[in-house]
């Protein structure tokens, strides 16, 4: 799909969404510490809202360059009809500016296709972001964008089995903020920068947040079990350059420290299908855990609807020091084939050969294979759409294959959203720290257990101010573990949470064939 224009223009781009998180143990996170973190969050959010107000969102992204007659007429029309109202005028300007934006790594693809790293979304994916296009002589070549997500929430895991493992509650605020900047270079080049930060180390804590049956990474040398690790303060600092060989083909390079290699689907917090869910999927370390990698180099080639990319990257996952930068090793490799056969679909298949990803098992290498299908479709109005994902991931190591399957969807109906996630995942008892429970004798054999999980949620937009949304939501998760785990976790553990979510508002999109055509 491409934006119809005489020549591609600089673009602001958007990821999609969702958050990463942490929560407190019953005994760990004091009221005083949370108050301090909350004040810090409020300061950050106030600054963002103030910037939005000062910039007068929706911002005028229209270009001040020469236009062909059709665009000159459109621009003149927006001036001549100013009497129709300031809001209508701003919306026309925003839509006109967006029609001149492109994908982050291609001058000939729509910005909606942007996802985490160099992954692809469907071209019909909605976007929640602020866009800036400075009109001064030094700022004119650049298109910039800002996106963030903050969940202020209370979570209660395994609340119907208070005497069983994993029963825990916590108040926390998982969050991230991402900025992008992009400009054209010459007649065919495109330069892009991305930065993603997270205050999780402050608002979630060092040992992450409670999440039943979750595993992966360590804290104080011990496995994090029934908890999701927090994300690093610096989650992405990357630069990319693409060159348009023709309207149908591009070559590009991407370097990140940290960054995301060509492996897996778009990271969960950037998928529209998981936009409303504060929790990481249980299969995170089977599919998209490499989205924060300290040392990534990717090269890719696109021809029409298909893209092939290869990456060299650091296999080891981030260490426990979430404020610093890990040593780049460039000891692992991956490849990914992405295909967008229609504006509503994005498919990918990828495989990574990862050296020593876990600090707890430094001698174990993993071959990770993933495939995914993402779907996004508008439902007649800009604030009505459905977005879904099917994701499969498999970790192969030591002759064992562990699979994770995920299906998730989100239905947005103006101010109300309904969403759900189903997972089926196979984990070893070692992942859950249960080897001594299942084996009372020394052995190297492995036992696998299966976990099914279903989450259903709903939220409602309470307020929209300065192009910023305040959303109130709740969700309930029912887990269906292997019978061998029931004595430990109980039968059908239930977990729930309530939250306030703060994000930029939805950007109105022009999706008609006159504005876009699919490559």
C-alpha cells in the first residue's frame, strides 16, 4: 500500500502499542515508595500533556512546500472553509499532513505499517500518537512522532487460592514512551531515529510484577517465576537508513543499542491486538523477548508485498541492572520473511539461533522459530475497528521442543473496547523451578507441563483532553494448568486487575483508495 503523492515526503511514524509492567510483592513495595513513584509519573505525564496543549493538538502537519494543483486546491480549500469550525480545519490539516508521511524504512509504504523494530503491521492498523512537523528552516525536513502508554493499576494473582503458589497482589504502573524522527535524504534515501524509554525500574520494581505461570530472566541470581520482569530504562536507541531502488523495492539497514532483531512478530506492547492488556503474554520468551537486545544489526530487502531481513545480535537477554547498557556480543543470528498480502493482513515467519540467552543457564543455546498472522480492519468509522493476532513460537534446545500458541483480539467501539487473549504453552518444570518437586532423584531428564490461559477484558474512555486519552478498564484471567500442577497452584486459578490507562488519542486516518494503494 502506498500513499498517493507526486513525491514521498518526510514522515512521522508510529508503533502500535501496549505496555510492559511490574508489580509489588505483598511485603515488598511500601506505600511511601509507591507515592514517590506516582509523583514522578505525574510529573512526566503533566509534562507530556503540557507539550500537547502548547502545541495545539491536533498539530498542523501540512507541508509548506510546492504542491501539484490537486494538493494546492486541497490546502486552499481548508483555508477557504475556516468558518466550518476550528476542529474540522485541524482535522483536515492533520489528514493532509499524514497523506505525505511514509513508513519508517521505506519512502513507498504507509506509516501504518510501522511496528516494533523493523517488523510490519497491517496497513490498516490505527495509530495512537502525537505528530510534530516544525515549520522553521532547521526543522522543516523532519517529521517526528511521540507515543507512550502508562497503566496505573492494581493486580491480584491467583486470588481464589490464597494458600497456593503464585497468590500475590500489587499496585504498580508499567509504562513506556517512544519517540521517532525521520527525514528524506536526497531523491531516494530515508533516515530514521527511534528512542524508547521505560520507567518500569521505578514504578514496577527490580523483581517485576506478579503474573501467574510467567518465567524468564533472573533477579539476584534466582529465576523470576510467576513474575514478569520489568523493562530497561533504555529499551531502544536505533538508527535506520533505507534506499528506494524503485517504488516497488527498497534496501535498508538498521542498528540498535539496544534494538530489536528480525525475529518474531511485533513486540506485544506494540500490537494493537494487545494494546488494552497490561500484561505480557506467557509465551513472551518463546516469541518476542528479543525486542530489547543490546547490540543489533539488521539488513533487509523489500520487493512489493514481501520483505526478507537478516540480523546479527547479542543473544544474552538484558541483565538485572535495568539502568545501564549491557556489553554487545553479536554472537547470534536470525532471519525473517514478512508478507503483507492485503491492507488488512501482515504475516511473518522467522528463526533465530540464540547463544546463551538466559543467565541462569549460560551453556544452553536456543533455536527459536516463530510465525504470526496479524489482522486489522476498520469498521466504518475511525474509532471503530477490530485488531487480532495469531502467534506461534517454539524454543528448541537440548533435543526438546517447547511450543507457545497465542490468539488475541481487540474490538474498539468508539469509547468502549472489548478484548481477549488465549494462550497454550508448554514449559519445562525447570522453567517453573519445580524439578525437586517432580524428581526426588538425580537425573537430567526433562518433564514438560502444559498451561492454558484465557483473559477477557473491557475498558471505557473516561476523558479525552489535549489529544490524550484516560481509560478505565478491568480484566479477568482464568488459568487451566496441567493436572500435575494443580496441587501447587490449585484448580483453575483466577487473576484480575483494574487499571487506568493513559495514551495519546487515536489519529484520524484517511484510508480510501484515493489516499492509499496497496503494493
